[in-house]
C-alpha cells in the first residue's frame, strides 16, 4: 500500500504540472474585418471562473487510504488502512478557503488496532484557474485516538486519548462545472498521544501518517 501512496502523490504532481492553459480569445480573419466586424481588444482575457467568487461556501467529502508512519515508537509494521472525512468550507477570496472537517482513519497489525478521529479547522492557499486548481493547506484541531495492543507494555494497552494535532495537505480540484469539482488530496497528520498500559505506565505513541484521498467538492 505504500507503493500506492507514492504513485498517488506522483500522479498528483503530474496533474499540477499539466494544468491546461487558459483559453485564448477567438481569432478573426482579415476579410471579416473588411466587412466592418472588429475583433475584441487583444488585452481582453478569459473572465474569472464562477467558483472563485468571494464568500462561496461548499461541502466536501473524501474516501481513501491511510499509510501509517514507520516510527518505532509509532505504528511501525502496521498495515495500511482506510480513511474518510467530510466537512464544510467557504471560499473567502479567489486564493483562500477556510474549512472545518471531521474524519477517521485507522490501521491494524494482527490483534493490534489503532484508530484516530480528527476534528480540524484549516485553510487552503489556492492557485486560481478555470479548470484545475492546485492548492496547499494546513490545519489544527482535536484528535481522538484509540490504541489496542494486547502484547505491549505490562498487561497490554487498551486506552484512548484526546490531544491537539495538525496536518499539512496538497491537492487539486478538477472543476466539472461552476458548482462541482472532483478532488484528489494527500494529507499528513501529526499527533502524538499518550496511552497507559494495564499497570498504569505511560507510553507516547506517534499516531500520524499519510492519507491519500479522492473526493468531491460541491458549492452551495
């Protein structure tokens, strides 16, 4: 599954590099000019896309995979798992969007199970374009973590923790029309909760990792 994540991020970077150029104004034949028709001014460009309108809210949803970190004090050797999230946001300017999301990701290794529910508020810095809009983002929030490892510590770990965490993201929107866009996104979560084993001893565990997602963004 780690190869899938690497391929996903490579495809994302290719998509950002291959974004189509803006459409050029139509050309006019010199014979049409002789009939009294004049072309539009050469400085006239394509009007800004409707999805870049100030103050436009939207709904978002993603489904993808979670690739755990390889930290020895984290989720080393855990298998890749599932990820999902949903939320709402607002396009506060053509280049900036604010959004809040709730999600869930998890992984396992035999009888060991790890899961996290992030509730975050973040921002995206967007490169405006009529068709493909790349962006970079980040956010902070509460992360509700649960770890079940019967063979860890003294007597095993089966505990939950609530901590502050954050994420960084990179992605792109592919606009099908002014209201609906397909979305691809890679996001790395940072969270380091503390769990207790059956004897009361504390363990710091890195519960972060990459999520690779596909989803949709729908403007209200």
